[in-house]
């Protein structure tokens, strides 16, 4: 026997349209094959078959159940009156109605005795093969029979009114759950999920009252009216009453109910052989599970064996140190990975207020310093070199350390390009939302008592229970690792998410000067505390008011041995000090030394001796020692200055011509300085990349237009080249 689609394809176009009308489907305007495919999909849909079942009489129900028990789910029509105890006319009416509904097929076949001859023999040898005769046969396709059998099981099963969402999912096939997931705009990855994975994703969404309320609120008018009607009936209503109460066309009612079923907002079941529509109880009255209280973040009674404390301005200070080093030195990056060479890393690290713990393959804190400077456009890459940008002086001179710390904190909080130093197994973290995790950790730390030491392990355990999916939602986690690996994810959580949480505290927040960290005797990170002055910054995500600074306070103490002690560091003053002094040590108080080399370097970079002495007089808590002032002046005078300028010279034969050029409005703008009666430095006009003429040729044309015969001598490979 043919399958269902083959049976429908074999029907005439008129018969297909009659079946479409009998099933109360919308008017179809396609061709015969398209209509057959549409009816095939309808008859394969369990809900559609239930509507067909409801249209049948009890006699038709009994006949279909009898037919499914027959061999091959087929029977000779002429034997049915005896088998059904009905008249031939009643049998014909029953079969005609079932065929019109598309459930059974009645056709003429060639038989021999009580056996139906195979179709291929009929095709090859004609209808009558060896005395075969034509008889009418009624048959049921395997596809329709499978749906009807499942319907029969549902009729005998207990009603589903009180079933939980997870229990209701068990009644659905994978493809059906996929359609529901798509209706909720869940992205289904390829290859397809396991059924349990999609059920788990749907359960997470349908367990959120706010998502359910939003979905119900956005329902179209028709489905919303049906939903409210079922809701007003206590969450369940039988089909007969629903039809009466809804007062709408049958086709519209079916369409609205299907819309709700596709979103799992209204389902169907059978109770006492009657068809009911109901709203799942967990959606009607959302079940809010009583979550186990996560373990608290525990304070510790004793201070850790080793503590590390950095001042709040440490990161900003070290950024200035790096900027000053790059400004005063040529910094070429490695060709392979555009990183600093190891020799420069070592030199810079020795200058930093909080140096990195350098290893063969890691300089984590210096990486953060460079990353922050590049992200803030204070540094940039230029033809394989690292150079400062024009924004550097504005950053250093016009922002206090407190303002810089705030900007660095906000940058770190939202920076998707910076990852806490950690080995991310198999690229696992590259698709996670680390910034969202940072914000949740910051929010939790802001709720703790400032100045109190807390156990780092208890912080990790708290998040493991309270918010294990802080870096990636459960749905995204399942999409990434698959449902079968969820157990392994939970087992490895302390080594993955847990480690990242601890690194957020131990590195980022500590390097920003917001928390202090503690270690045991074996060097393991075990404790942390939020600094009192950092609490407001954490609580507002960096949006609070800046603390007031004392602009009159002098930050330096200049001693006769040329040593400068930094007592009250501030960005603008430190930036100017770095120009002419070299670091001696970082200790309780940082010390810099003024040397002849450092003064010469400052002068060569544009800082005058008078500016150095004026700064020291303004910022030193004591008067500048006379020996220091005299030495700086002597070192400045000892510098033999030579200026090199790439210049263009204009030469005339007659000094009167140069006088005319200087007096003319058109040409005087090009004269920079007169060197002799017949020689002058000229300022060349601007040109762009698309200009056909060089700047020298453009000036020559301007002079020619003004009435002068200009001969341009361009330099090429060291030789003069004349151009009229």
C-alpha cells in the first residue's frame, strides 16, 4: 500500500479541495501537488487529527479502531456490511465521509481470492492477472494509523490538568519541542539538540513569571481572548463550551488555539472522553521554587599570613611611568606578535610602583597597563613602534589620580577585550560575557563591610550556589557545551568560573587599588578586603562624585643630595617630575634623583631650565637648595644646542626683487625669514596626496603668476634638478 503522501498525490484536484473544505482549512490557491503536501502536513499534525476525530461519529470511531486491527489495515468493502452489521448504503456513507476527511482511501484493486495483487504486477500485466477480479478495498495509511493510536492512548490516559511543565514536555517529540522553542525565539544550533536539552531550555524560560507575563501581554487579540476565556473558567474548559463561549468561526478558533499551543500557553487533554483545553498550572500560577539560601561570604578572624596592599593611584602612576618611557625612548615592538621585547619589559618593570611578577611567558600587570593605555588612546602602534599620542599630556596634566582611577575602573568593568590572567581551556571563555560577571562580583563586594577580611573560597562557593551562570546564561551554556556535558560543567565549575571570580578580585580589582588581597604561607590566594575609600566607587560602578583634592598641598621634598621625595603624589606634578628626574626607589616614599643626564634629556625634549626650577620651587616643601639650583643652571648652560631645519631657500639676483616680494600681499606670506639681501627662507604652500605638482612647483607657479620668472631646483638623489 502507498504511504500517506502517495495516496494524496493520487487523488484528483477536486477530491483534494473537498477534503480541504471538510477539514475547514483556509482556501488554498496553489496547484494539485502543493495542495496534497499541505493536506499531508495537516494529517500528520496530532492536533489537526484531534479536530477530525471530534467531527466523527461514534460508529466511525469504532470502524477506525476495527480497521487498525485488520491485516495490513485494509478490508474489502463488500465484506463490511456483515462485519459491521450495517446495510451496504450505511457502509458507503461511512466510507464516503471518512474518505472526504482524508483519513481512509477507497479504491478498486485487482484481487485473486482474498489476496490483493501487487501493484507492479497490475502495471505489467494488466488489471486481471490469471483470473483476478476487481474489488473495492478500504485502507488506512501507516502515518494516520500512528497518529490515531497515539490519540487512543491519550483518550485512556489520565487528564494532564495538574501535570508540571517538565512532565508535559515528556508527551512531545523532538520536532514539536523545536517548534515551541522557535516560537519563544530560542536559537536551535545544528546539529539538532537532544530532546532533553530543548526541554531544559524551555523550562528555564517558562519558569520566569516576567517572561510569561510579557508573552501573554503581547498576544494578538484573538489568541488573547481565548486565553482569557480559559483563564476565567479556572484554567480549563471543554471544547463544546469553548465553542459556545468564544462565538467565533470554527477556523478562527482552531487557528487561535494552535497559536497558543505553539507557545505552550494553552494545551489540550481528554477527560471522560471529552476534549478539554487548559492552561498549564505552572503558567496559570507560576511556581517560584524556594531556593536554598546560598552560603554566606564568611569573614575571617585572623589577618592572612601575607598581605598585598597597593595605593589607589598605583595603576595610574604606572601608566604615567610607561608613557614617559615611551616618550623619551624609541620603543620598537617584536615583529612576530607586536609585543615589547623582554629587555624593555625588564627595564619598564623596574620603574613601576607595583612591578609585575615576571615569568618566562607572563607579565600580567604590565599587560594591563599597556592595554589600558592603548584603549584610552594614550599610546598607539606606528609602523612597528609604540608611540604616545597628543592625548597623553591632557590625560596627565588635567586629570587627578582619582579621576584617572575612576576612568580605569569603568574601562576595566566594560572591557570585552581584556581577560583576567588565566589559562582558558579550549577557548571556553572567549564566548562568555566576562564583563557581566565582573559587574556581578563588584555588586556583591559593594554589599560587604569595608575594611573586613573575607574568605576568598567562601566568595567562590557563594556564587556557585547563588549564580553559577554569571558569565554565561544557562541557555547559552547548554548551546555551547550540550546537555550531556552539563554534569561535567557543574563538576568543573570551581576550576573554571570559580577561578575567574577569584582572578577578578586578585588581579583587576586589586591592581586598581580597590581591594587588598591576602595569601597563606604557601602563596595561595585566600582572603580579600574592600578598602573603605573604594566602597563608593564599587557601589556606583564608577559614577559617583570625585573626592576633593587639596590643590595647595606641596607633593615634593627636594634635598641637597639632588634626591626628590614624593610625599603626596598627584598626576600633573608627577608627570612633570618624570621629565627631568630618574627613579631611585619605590618604598614607603618614592624617591627620584636629578642628574646632569636627566636635565639634559629634559631640555632636549623641550623643557627649559627655568621651567624645571620654577616647578621645584612651587612643589617642594622646602626652598630649593642653592647647590641644586646652581647645578641645574650649569648643566643647562653646558648644553651646546644645534638646530637642524629642513628648509627651502629663495634666491634672487637683485635685492630689489626680494624687497618687492616682501612688500606684496600675494607673496609675502611665503617669506619666512630674510637671510641676506638676496636670500630668504620660504614657507612652502600646502599640497595633498592627489596634487600633481609638488609644493615647490606650486610656489613656482604662484610666483610666475605674480610676474616673476621662477626657476625651481628640486633635490633628487642629492643632485639639483632644474624646472622652469
